[in-house]
C-alpha cells in the first residue's frame, strides 16, 4: 500500500482497479487455505484460491455492474 500511495494519480487508479479485481482480504482466504492444507495428506498438491472459474465469475460480475472494493478500508487517496 505504501508503494501504491506514491504512484501518480492516473497510475494509482489503474492499479487500484486491478487490485480490486484480483485482490482479496486475508480473512477471506485464510480459513479456506488452512482447511485445504490440513486436509491434504499428499505432498506437492496444488492449492489454488483464484481459479479460472473465480476469475470468470469476477469478470462476468464486473460486466453486469458488480463492483468489488477491497481497498476502501485502507487510507489511499484516489
């Protein structure tokens, strides 16, 4: 977030848009990831949160007006 606040305003807006599309809060992903790790009994398995399906759902949601705003809790001037 520190580096983000040092970007020029136009670049910052673009970066925030991408972060809101791809990003997620720690408290959202952590329980899911920990559950998968603890249930995994085989070494080397892949644990992926942001799958192609989730990306597609976010893209479709964005097309139909669903706006994600995960950065609003941080003091970043837009």
